[in-house]
């Protein structure tokens, strides 16, 4: 099964979710784009 894709809000690069999202212990996630270096931290999830 293919992983969902995530589009970078800064550069528009599309990557698989597992390659750009990192789970935090507080149930939030960190997004980091390997193409342009854009990083967003403490993204709230439905559990956090």
C-alpha cells in the first residue's frame, strides 16, 4: 500500500508522509521538507 503524499506549503514539493513527518511524544508532529528546508513544529493532531 502506498503512503499518503504531503505537499510542502513553501515550495510545493510532494513527498511521502513517512519521509517528512516526525511524531513527538506530546502527540504533535514535526514537518520538515528535504527539498527547501522548510520546517514546521508542534502541528496538532486529532489526539494532541
